[in-house]
C-alpha cells in the first residue's frame, strides 16, 4: 500500500507539470492515478478488516472467526459460547491469534477453533491440520501478556492455545 501512495505522490507532481504542456498525457496519467488510488483504498480496507473486522462489532466473535476461515479457504468448525460478547480488546486479540494460527494452514485443510469461558477467563484453542510454522504468533504473545493472558504455541504444528482474563 505504501508503494501505491508513493507512486501517487510522484505521479501527482508529474501530472501537474504535464497539465501545462501536454493536457492529453496529463489526463491519461490522472486516469491511471485514479485506478492506483482505488487499489490503495482496497488494500487499506483489507488491512483494516484484518486488524479489527466489522463482524466483531456488528455480530460476534464466532461470525468473525467463521468468516476468516472461509476467506482463507479453510473448512473450520467454530465453537464459541452462543450470544457471548467480549470487550473489544479481548475479542480482537483472540481473533488475531486465531487468524495467525490459521495463516500457515493450506487451503482446503480442516481446523477446529474453540473459544469458551473458564473461571473468569476466555480460553481459546486452534487446531489446524497441515499447518506449518506459527512464526506470526510470536508477535502476538506480547499483546496477550499485556492483557494479563497467556499464549501457548504447541510443540506440534497447527496447535495454538491461550487465555485472557474477562475482567481486569
């Protein structure tokens, strides 16, 4: 996305210069820039959706997890306490951990995502068949621990578990 924005800034300067000397070329460049701007906007929307999906706000953690698995082409069984609502920090962190655990799984594989309340905590577990490295989860460990939780990256590939306190 950053590359698109840099290219737009450069092309905007060029279009300004062309407007004085070659109006048709400036118009062509502006049309190209419009496409580039739309592509940058689409990428920004995808990034925002990944960071905090609207489904977490509008519906539930279960709906957001099902959507993430379907978007990744993974057949997933998602078990989340029906009708449960969690703070944005907790729901968003669980979502990101589950998403990071699903990322290395190959398209067409199966996964099980379980989220349940246990003794004042929200526990979650992801088991994804055929998953590779969970390297992306290491960066989330700090976030989980900052919220008073813990994250366990299984010794076997494709298994991740964690928990977060429901109240602090």
